[in-house]
């Protein structure tokens, strides 16, 4: 993970954190047994749903961190 000093602006840093946190959230979601079973079903591809959930989790975490 990069350091805060690796970025020129706060916005660049926040964008990087959002991507990083969304990736961590996606790892957690993909390790869920229920989602793993959905992925195995024919004609069902929940990847867009998983991606959207991961981004929402990252955004909510950043929002909560800003409030503290």
C-alpha cells in the first residue's frame, strides 16, 4: 500500500484509498460461501453486483473515517 506522501493532493490519495478498500471488500465478498455458490450457477453472473457492493462498502468506510 502506498503512503500518503506518495500523492500530491488529498483527492489523489482519497481516490487511491477508495480503490484499495474496494479491492479488500471484494476479497471479503468473494470469500463468502453464498456468493461462491451463486458464481457456480449456470446463467448467473453476480460480478457486477459484487463490484457495486464492494464500492459501496469502500465509500461508506471512507465516509465514516471522515466523521471521526
